């Protein structure tokens, strides 16, 4: 008998799961029976659910050996909860057709949780966690302590300060739910409404799949999120994965891609190229891998492709660093040194005015939009031929739309942290007005969008290269202040740095040494105001685990910054060697070869 579909004109009543009264055996039995008997799906008889990791998480285990090629799970579309669920219902489709796929999925989740539909989805709803362990559960103190200095920590705190989730719900989500009469017959308090919304968000974030791989209809615009019963119980471990998500003829399925031993957990990958920050933000956990060694950081071509990028703030780090360099005595002393060397080389002949120029009065040039406010420092390897994850069956929910950027005719730049965009913007801050105008103006003197970026070869100019590199190291040092623990010596350190202006040929290792010191720091202790653990249905996350997660994100960012610092330091060393020798940088590939050798060492 076909279940009667509710009419969108009838208000729904929201219900809560009765999972607390159901044991894991009953949850699994009811769920598999619902998938197979009601919807015609399949669940391998050898699969069962049990707690893993000393009772901290649930997982799906093989009760007997499973051969390669055996079908593990097949889910027909009728038991899949997604935006399609409502798009196939005429009463809802009209209002949702132009909404985002995420909003479509949220609306479907609200309908499935309503009294009108609860019986249809009860076995699946009962299998969901009652509470979730995500960044929403972290206190502000934990964010400030464990994610100190990180891009993710700053973003979360900013969102909380602005109460962006509540604003998003009130302005963009609630009006849609209200129009579809999905808020229930009983009027809830504002707090209860927000709790229900956050629960839906966390469910879709931690359990939702995106798919656009083989078998997916190219004309089908909806590519996720999909809530996939049973499949969403599988845990993440790319190194031990034994299956991947497939889609064919309207069904999602998973097949054993290698022999599976008795007692082995069925694992797959939520995304092979997800960084620790993405895992933490989306799923609430981090795979804690061995961090790259100092040698691997020095030779960044051997680094893992999944390190969390760091970010430099244009207004907080780069602009102040450039302004400080312009107002310091370094440019004038460097000018004097270059004049002296050139006079010696030319036997007292008139100096070449193009060797150096006055920079103290140059303005900040930021009208060209080359860099965004937050400049990502990402020294990761490319994952696919197009720089994106080659796997098409991941739940990676961080595939941002490509931003329009200038055409770059110099894409053979191996300085992955020191990008051509960053080099161009930094050079613009120090180029003489004539050279700058020549780069950005047409024949009529009108400013155009920059279409050709400068690359690392421009830094072989002694004067420009030293100013840019020293400014970058200064910006990195300012960034490291964000990660440093607050202590009573901070003011003294900053005052000492301000009073003692470095000599012209000082060592370039100061920032690298400071990075090494920060990377050597241990996991911070738990904040004193919190207990020892946070227990949720299906998982127990200790406060120490949260500390470990935050520490991992922080160390990965610092590793990326260290790659950039090493790159800049190597360029600086080459420039200073030329300066000490009293010669001009050759126009051959010698400087590049020197830098490559230094980075390898």
C-alpha cells in the first residue's frame, strides 16, 4: 500500500527520535529490515553494527570474511533522503526549485522529521545520533586555546561574535520552512527552533554525501547532499578503505574492493584530499597523522597533499609589513650600498638611477584586486591534473567555486607558497611609479585589470628582491604572533624588535627558527573550566582529543608557513651573497639553481 503524501497546505508536526529507548541491535535490525523489505534494497548478511575504538564510536563490522567484488550495500532512491525527496513532490517543488541544494535537503529533513512522515522514516531517524560532536560543541575558550592563530579558529569566533548562524536561519532558512509549513503545528520557542535547525545542519554536514561521479545523470543538477542510511554509518580511514560510493540506475551502492577479513571494520574515505581543518569543520574530527619532518618541510615536494593551508591577512600582516619596510632605514642603506658597489664597478662613472629608487612615499597599491583579504599559503602538492581531488565519490563539502583571477602566463612557478599573485602584489608596493603605471595602464593612461602576473624571476633584482623578501619575512613574523601563547614577555619582545633595527646583511633564519620553536610545542592542556570528556550517543570525545585536533590543524598551518619562510629565506641568501660579492645578479639561471639547491638542503 502506497503511503499517503502530505499536502503542503497542511501544517506538519515535528517529532523527536525515540532512539534513547532502542538498543544498537534493534536499531540495526529495524534499519536493515526497512531498507530491504520496504524499499527493496540490500544489506550484506555478514554486516552488523557494533561499537568501536573502546566503545567511543559505532561502526559496521564484517561477521565473516567477504570476498572482493561482493555487494555490500545497495540503496534505492526511495530510502535516500535528499533535496530530490521534495523536488519530486509537486506541492513542494515549485517553492524549492530555485533554492540551493543544501536548502532543499534541509527542507526534506524537516519533512521526514514531521509527524506526517515520521512513520515512513522512523527506522532511519532512530539510527541517527541524538547529539553530535562538532565545532558547535566547543566552547569559546577551547577554540581560543586549541585553534589559536588558525584560520579556522578565527572564522568560528567571528561567526559566533556575529551570531551568523542565527542570522542565516532567521533571514534565509526560516522563511522557506514557514512557506512550506514545515515548522510544525506547535509553536516552538526561538531557542528550540535554533536547536532543531542546528541539529539538521550537523546531521547533513557530518553524514551528507555529495556525488557527481560515474553513473550520475549529467543533466541532473542535484549532486548532494544525500543522506544514505547504513552507508552513513561507515567510518573514515583513507589508508584502510575497502569500498567507495557508486551510483547506478537510481541506486547508491558499495562493493567490496578487496577481500575483507572477519571482524574487520568496513571503512571508506570521506575525501582523500580533505585537510584536517576541513575534516574538523565538516565532520567534527581529525585524522591525526604524523606531521612532516623538518627535511620534508624543507623539500616541500615530498610533503603530504593534505596539510591545512595557513593565511596571511592583507590588512593585518602584509600591508603593515610593507609600510614598516618603507619607513625603515633599510631602503636608504641598501641604496647607498648599491651606489657604492656600482661606482666601484664602473670606476667612478655616473650611477645607474634604475638600480634603486625612493620608496618611503609610495602608497599602498591595492586597487587591482590581485589578492583577497586573506591570502592562502598552501604548499600542498597538486592532487589531480586540474589541481582538484581526482576521487569522484567523496563527501568533500568544501569545493569552492573558482574565483575569477588574472590570466597568468607564468604557470611554471614551483614556489607553491610564494605564488605569482603574492609576488605581483608585493612588488607593486615597491615598484617606482613609472614601472607600476606601465604594468597596469593602457596606452591612454587608463587603469586596466592586471592580466599578466610577475613571477619569482623579478626578485632577482637586488633592490626590489631584498625589499620584497624582507617585507614577507616581517609579515610572517607578524603572523606568528597570532599563534604564540600570550605571556608577560610579549610586550618586551615587541619593544626590543622595534628598537633594534636589523643590519643590512643579517641572518635570514630568524623566522624559520621561530617557526621551528612553535612546531616543537606540545599539545596544550585542557582549559580548566571544562571536564574530562564529552559523551554523545555513539561517541565519546575527550577534551584531550579536542586539544589534539586543534593542535594538528595548527601544526599543519605552521608547516605551510615554514615552507614559505624557507623559500623566501633562500632567495634572500642568494641576494645577500651577490651583495657581499659586490656584483650584480647574473641574467642566467644561476640564482634559481642556487635557490633550488638551498631548498633541497
